[in-house]
């Protein structure tokens, strides 16, 4: 039985067709990445799977249970860490986790709550009021909150947004542990390196449609076939690029530019000639194959909805 199965899903908001005929199956035990630019529909999809948002057409099941007709079951099987930080400022961390346990009818959940707090390095903050916590700490509490009932399927919507590098690494370790222990993990992230480091299979959503769905390895192989990144250092900063190169620009900082070139149609030599013709003195050049970011940019044309 699949962890999550979505067929023919459509979701309209008054002004936007947010999900267009989504078909997606995530198997038990997978570490799945859901990527896409702002407004692609990731949070909407997650919210539907969590049974929190209505949809117009299609069907969604969690471990075989329909999110509409078997809401009570699906809610117990899934733990969702929402993208927005929402919390009640009047409770401390332990209270928040006890209240959440209460929603699932779990009394005497303190042993697990303690374990969760320890794993998320919250033990020292157990008695701290939510409003007194830093953003990163609140994020950890929300993760603990999603796990109080030991759900099979754990869905994390941008769990590391606005989180510093060290905490991000700690969260990765923690999420990896959940996965090792048998949980199905679905993760959305804007950090493509994060998806690359963690996820086995990835869907890329763009404007409500799945534009890629494959193993990370296959996606990367696909990227390497098409594009390469070229980093060019010049003696002087280049200023605005000519019209022919501007669409290929990935980054421009001081006297360095990074271009994404199509292996089949763009010639590195032609680019260099073009720059030299404009008086640039090229002092360094490096080239790389694609990483997930290139694949992402290629598939979503770098655009937000
Ligand atoms: N409650 C709502 N009412 C109306 N429109 C909404 C609502 N929630 C989302 N939308 C719209 O639906 C589309 C998808 O939004 P969603 O939040 O799912 O995207 P996302 O992929 O999670 O983006 P982000 O990366 O910014 O979190 C956007 O166009 C958004 O403006
Ligand atoms: Mg979102």
C-alpha cells in the first residue's frame, strides 16, 4: 500500500488554478522531495494531503485511507510541519506538546515528548514560553508537535526556511533518523542542495503542474545532458551583459559571472569571444556539469507563478 496516493487532483482558488490534474504516488519508506518555485502549489498540495484544505476534483489517500471520508484515520497516520510558524504564545514548550498529544487522545505521552525534545535539542527550553523562543527554536517545536503521535508519514513544508546552517544540519540528521526508523518522509524545500543531499525521489511542481518526477539520480543525469555551468572571471567587473547572454546569467558578483549554457546549442568559445569583443579581459574560467539547481531552473524557467 502506498503512503500517499493522489489521482486527478484539481484545486481552484478564486483567482488561480492552484493544482492541475496532479497524479502522484509516494511509497512507504520513501524520502521524497517536493520542489518548485514560490506559488507552485506545494503547500496547497500538502495541506490537502493533511486533510486541511478542500479540493475540487480527484482523490487523495494516506496509507489507503481517503482523506475526505476517513479523515480521523488519515490524521493519525500523518504528521505535518506547516510552513508558517503558528503557535500559542501563552504556553511553554512542554505544554504545547502535551496539548497536541491530547488532540490525539494520548495521555501519558511524556516519555515520548521527552525523547522528542531531546532529539530536537529542546530539553533546555521545555519550560520556556513559546513567544520567548527564537524562530529556529519555534521551528523545532513545530517539528516535535507534528511527531507527538508517531505518525507513519511525516510531511515537512520548508522545515529549514530561515534556519541557520548549523541547525539545518542538525535537522537533516534528525529527519534522516526518522527515515531510517521507517517513516515515510515528504519534504519541500527551497534549498536545492538539501533535496540533493536528502531525497531519493523528487517531484518538481511548477504553476500547479508536475513538470518532473523521477529519482534524484535520473534528474541529475538529465540535467547533465543539457546544461553546464560556466564561471568566468574578468579583470574588471563587466556591468550589464549583452542581450545574447543576459538570459543565461545565473549570478553576477563583482568581476565574476556564472552562466548556464545549453550543451547542444551554446558554444563556450562563442561566449568568450563575445565578451572579449566587448573589451573584457578574461582571467579565469571554470566549468561544471549540472546540479539539481540547473535541472530546476531548466524545468521551471527560473520563474515564479
Ligand atoms: N488561501 C488561499 N487563497 C487564495 N489563493 C491561495 C491560497 N493559498 C494559496 N493560494 C494561491 O495558490 C497558489 C499556490 O500557493 P502555495 O502556497 O501552495 O504555493 P507554494 O508552492 O507553497 O509556494 P511557496 O514556495 O511560496 O511556499 C499561489 O498562486 C497562491 O497565491
Ligand atoms: Mg509553500
